[in-house]
């Protein structure tokens, strides 16, 4: 598929270690690449990075924000597609082979990869508690469970329109660069994704889907709101919402809108006049 996985990481070495272990052990295609962008505090992650041969790392000596870290990873990618994940994701068996099959089937759509999470959320991922931290995570149980929920029936049941525009996702580098990537205006890792989806909508792109052909495990914001600096990140999220309102003039519903391919721009808003969904 000529795919580069982009993993931004911030002060999260234990989860990054598990993420890279699962990604490297379970990949089967020689053209798959992995890039880790260490967004500050490089000494905390260097031992993990050195453990895994064949991955590329970009070391940012100071924290510059998730949006900038992802942009740096994508800019350095030399593949047609990028797969943007969190550092607290865990990869299943043959994940890159399955994503290659997926790309051949539905082409240039922006594709969210379904997740398995230990607790329910508004994004309707599969709920299965296989561990809430690296200390109690059952890696073997995850690898055995994930194939039981992976759907590949030969028809459209293996992907759904509702639920797209969420991390982790695959996008062509062409589309990513077309809208300028993530906006570094936000002083927070939150709301940058919604801003990004809006720019893609304004560029006339549609067909945002979530696939059930492959699932990643997700612990849930372990380096941000659920981590040791949670208060700082929660305050940053509130500030980012205000920045979003200042920039766009509205706050969208975060939950997906099925009618317009998960569109975030309100109906009849001037931003979408002339755009066909």
C-alpha cells in the first residue's frame, strides 16, 4: 500500500513501547513504514526508540504541540498514504495487510480505523476491557479477541459512514497537504482534528467512513487528560474550544452527522454554500 504510520508521542514511553511492539510484531508487508515524532522531552523516550529497528524517528527537543508533531511526520513521509495513530494504540495481527486490502476496495476516502476501548464513549467504539493501563493490559487476549470482531463479509458491512473523522485515520498525503495539515494556531491537542475535518469538507472531500475490517486497542488519552498532566490538558481543551469559536464562528456537534457524511459545518452555513455532500 506504500503507507507510513505517523505516531506523535509526548512523555508517554510505556505506552509508546507497547504501541511500537505491537506495530512491528504484527506488520507483514515490506513497504510499510513507521515514523515516531517525539514532541519534547526526548530523553524520556530515547530508550524505547532505540529498541525498534527500521523505524524512523523525528526528535523535537521542545514540546511544540500535537498538530505540529503530526505535520512534521507527514511532511517527512515519502509514501502516498499516511496512517495517523495515538501513542496509546495497540495494533492487531496483519494490520497493514488488512489496511492495504481496505484501500484497494474504497480508494481515496479518509478512513477511520475502528477501536476497542475499555470504557464506552460517544464515538461508539467496541467496548472490551482488556486492560486500562500497560500494567494490566492482556496483549495476548487482545490479539485473540480482535479477529472475532473484524468484519469482512464481502459487502459493505465492513465499513460504515457513521463514525468517521476520528483518530486513528488513513489519508492520502495529497489530501493532507491540500488543506495544509493540522492548524498550529491551537495551543492544545484538542479541537485540531475537528478543525482539520472542516478544512477537508471545504476542499470538497466527502465519503468519510469508519472501517470494521481492522481494530486498534485504545487506552484513552493516557498522555493528556488521563495522564499526570490532566488538569493542564483539560484547561487547554477549554481554551482550544474558544479558539475554534473565534476562528470559525460556531461550535459543531462533535458526534457524527450521518446525513452529510459526518459533516461538522452547520446546515446552511455560508462556509458550505456551493459544496456538494
